[in-house]
C-alpha cells in the first residue's frame, strides 16, 4: 500500500460553499485526510480520514477505515469509489446508520473492498452532510483520496 495521493474538501464559510486543498498524508500506514476550508484565522478542521490495512494481497476481502467528523445530529452520506482494476469497492453508499457507532464522533465506517489484481488503485470517498448553527444548516462536502497498492500473494 502506498500513501495518500491528494485530497479535496469543501466547507461552509460565510454562507457559501468554499473549496480548499489541504490535509495530511502518511505513507507508512496509508492515511489520507480531507479538511474543511479554514475561515479567517480559524484552525482547519479535519472532516474525513482514510486508513488502509498495512498490506492488501490479490484475492483479499479487506476493509478501509473512514473516519468522518460531523455533528451527531446531522445525516451523513458516504459514496466510495475506486479507480483502477486492482481494487473494487463492494458497497457504493453508506449512511450514518452503517457506522460502527452512529452516535460517535468521529464516525467510523468500514468500507468493504476486494483486491482483484496486483497493481495500484485510487480509492476516493465523497462525504456529504450538513453544518448547522441554530435553525440554519448549510451543506458540507468533503472528499478524501488514498492510493492503495495491491500486492501479489506471498
């Protein structure tokens, strides 16, 4: 498995949906994070984080962990997809109810994948939710991307 390729997140700021590029990557564990666009002088908040298993081999049925940090009272829609023949996403949509603990913060999703062939694939996860202040809610979107290497069996 190779580290993160890149990430893109959108967040609400000043009543409009903003786009920003930012985040972090760690190649040893295969971690990619998507962050909200920072408001003026405000700290950046991580919205979505992907973590792949240390090693994925052809034929493996694995789970990639996705952590999503959103308020506990808003709906969440997760849409994972893969690019490349090496990895196939088994389930194309996940909801808050699919998280390990639907009331936790951050939410933890286990995205099921199947390793089809040796090579490199890109796993992209789009997260749609809301940010609410009082009675007013604005859409929140984030996308985390992770490059995953599928190895030949030992």
